[in-house]
């Protein structure tokens, strides 16, 4: 089995199609109960979540334990960050204390760039795994999504995949669109046109929801991210759950028009009755639960890639 080796894991843009397929194969191997690599030396990790998270945070913690890493508790809300300490200085501290890896979620796009620029920062040499940066990248969600699609269809070539919802504020949308293009899928977009950034046309075309549901192999629904919208935004002021669901959401009628083997995906958390009708969250075509399961195994594969890239725990 080909194994991926990386110094840091911050973006899917840097991955080749071969590396993505190798990560999927490794994650599927772990899911089947494949042997976890044995660490010959302890590896210490901190999970620095500067934004709230349930699935990603807990999933990384479970993945780390399955790999035999030692998690050192770190809560940004009770750290020196609250006193004005920079993220770089926080990581400098972690390096000095013997921490090998940091899994970080941060509201700032590309927060990781100063941390991985080893030419300037030789002492804060800590492995960075990006758990989401602003509206930029969300590599672990992207990779668990493509793993779930591969698990369902066995290929990406020729698949039609729609990404529907709050496109412009979503790190999931951009990461997935980039990677699905690289793997050979056809990508489409839908949702409110005022939340569709024209920059996304390089990855696929925009179409109304009802023109897509019967043709797609996978439909990725995106959460409406109210926390990234200004209270002064006219669309936020006028937002109606009922109106959004009727115009863009997955309801029973749209569900019935889907292909028999098509799947519904969502990165979570789900706004029930907005992006997805509550009674469809656990419907046969919904793979939301499977996505969460796959997240643990894909994050194991991602962390292992950095362990091997940095030769941590005696791995190479």
C-alpha cells in the first residue's frame, strides 16, 4: 500500500490525485480493522480549536487515541491567547514543551502560513494539521467526503455531484469543489444566487436546485452559516427558515426524484428543516452518519501521513 508522507497537512490544493487515492485506501484499511502502526516513541499532540466544534474536534481526538498519540489538554478560551499572545508564540511554547503536533481550527484564513514557514520560524517547528481556517480550507471534511463517495461508488470518474447552499461562506464548498475536479467528477452548484461567488465557476456551473436533484449521484448540502453573516446584511435580516427550505432545501418531494443509488451529504451541524427535512436526516439515501464514522478513519490517515513525514514515533 502506498503511504503518504507530509510535513504538515493544511490544504487539499497541495495533494495529487494519487496522494488522495492513497489516503482513501489507508482510511478504508483502518475502517476494515487494519493494523495501526506501532509507535516506538511517544508522540504528543494538542487540539487547538479557536472556533467551536463537535464532530471535527471529537473525531480528531478519537483518531489520535486510536493511533496511540498522547493528547495534552489545551483550551484556547483559558490560555494566554486571551492575554494577547499570538498563535505563533503559542506554538513556540508548545514546541519548547515537547509537543510534536498541533491540530488547529481558526477563524483566520491561512492562519497556518506563518507557522509552517520554517525559513523564518526555525524554533516553532511543530507539525500542523488544519482542522479548518475561516472560509478557506477544511481538508479533513473534504477528504472524509470523498472517502464516503468512493465507498458508495468505487470511482469518481463521470459522477455528477451538486454542492447546494451557502457557497460563498463555506470552506467545505471550496475544498470539495477543487478536489472533486481533480479526481474527475462533474461539479454543479446551487442555492441562493446572492451566496454564490463567481469564482466558483472555474469548478462547475450554477443551476437551480430542481434541475439538479434528478440527475445527481451525490448532493452535498451546506449549512447556512449565520455566524459569518453580518447583522446588517439584508439577506440575513430577511432570512426565513421556511422560505429557504421550500426554495433550496431537501424535502420529501425532491428526495423522491433522486436516483435510486444517489446519496445526500452534509458536513454538519444540520439545521433541521432548513437544508434538510428532519425526517430525512436518517433516510436511506442520507449518509450523514456514515460521513461522521469515516471522519475518524480519514483523520487517522491524515495524522499518520504527518507522523511519517516528520518521522515521529519512529515511523518513516
